[in-house]
């Protein structure tokens, strides 16, 4: 059953058979990122993380472009970046770490996140999709580190995550020049998993991948995401040790038996969901 969420201004959220689908729905503004966007995204991701009902998340968009990135008018009016004093400049750090935290939630989410990208994926949108687990693109998609074109350094995750997805020399070319990376080259370098002919086909491919993920034991998917991200940032020796600790913590004979039984009987497997989370401050 599909459950729409109507209270959002910048997004539409539905859940269908354990797959959550978050759609950016401000095509008239090219899905730019202003304070309401950040607030709603942070709240949605936090709710999905805590609920434990969705087993995979797809993020897609509407209109001509996936997202044109940061809403520059916001920085010209609503957000004042004070560069006239050391005290003012110190506040930039806190502002940026707060924004970075929202996209880091994509990495820390208990479930895999898949981006379906069409048209322009520009500036802050690159920050966003590099924090996702997988990326599917339409043939017209392109990626652009736009920040250098407006006189600043990309600062919400692109320069930290993209070198782990692309060769460093290519990242430097894109970051120094602001050139566009087309879908075909993005596929050749491994930034995207697949290039589809249309926007609709890219979304369908992302949803199909999410559906396959949702058919697996949620705790095993959670463990796999934890292990992959740890291995990305640590040595092989440390990662193997981490693997042993994690496997010992979440091993489930019941899940293995159910997976094998469902395969043999040619039926859908039935696995326990992840529990809902409740912070310490929420008790009492």
C-alpha cells in the first residue's frame, strides 16, 4: 500500500513495499536548496532512520534538472556570511558543519540510499548524491562542481567523497575548472551504476534495485553498509577485524534458514524488520 506524505513543501515522500521514495518537487525553481529544503530533508531522513520500516530509499527529482544546487538568493539575503571579523568567520564553520550533517545522514542511514539523476546535478546536488550508496542516471544527466564557477570552494562533501568514487586527477579537473561530467563518462569512471535512456527509466531502475535490496534481511543489509563504509576509510587489517566483531554481533541462523528456504520454495522471504529507534532523551 502506498502512503503519501502531504506536509512537505520541497519533497514528496511515498513508501511502497518497504521502499521509500523521496522526490524533489520544486521543478519551477530547479529544485534548488534553501533553508526549507535542508530542514525538510533532515527531518525526513531522521524519521526514516528512526522508524525502521523502510528497507531502502530512492531519491529522485522532477522538471528539467535533478537539482541546480544551492539557492544563491538565500546566501544573498537570508544567510549572512560575516567575513569582516574572526568571530564572524568562526560562525561559518558551525553553519557549514550543520549543513554537512544533513548529507552525512544519507551515509549513516540504516538502509541503502539510491539516487536517480536526470539533467543537471549541480553544486550542492553533487554533495548530496556522492553521499548516496548507488547512482542511476539518465542519458542527459551531467555533474558539475559549480562552486568554483561562483568563486568559492565546494564545502558540503563533494571534495571529501568524490575522490573515493573517481580518480583524483579527474576530481581535480572537475573541481578546478567547473567542467561538466556527462552521464557516459560518469559511467565509464564508475560514478554511476547505469545510464538509462530517459528520466523515467532511471527512476524505474533505481526503484527496482531498491526493491531487490528490500527483499533481503534488513539486519544483513545494515551490517553490509556498515562494513563497506568502514572498509572505505580503514586498512584491510582493521576492516577484517571490524568484520569479525560485527558478524559476531548480528549473525542470525534464522535469517540464513529463511533465505535458503524461500529460495528452495520459490517464495518471498519473511525477515524481521529493524527496530524503531528511540533516543535516550525521548524516554520517560
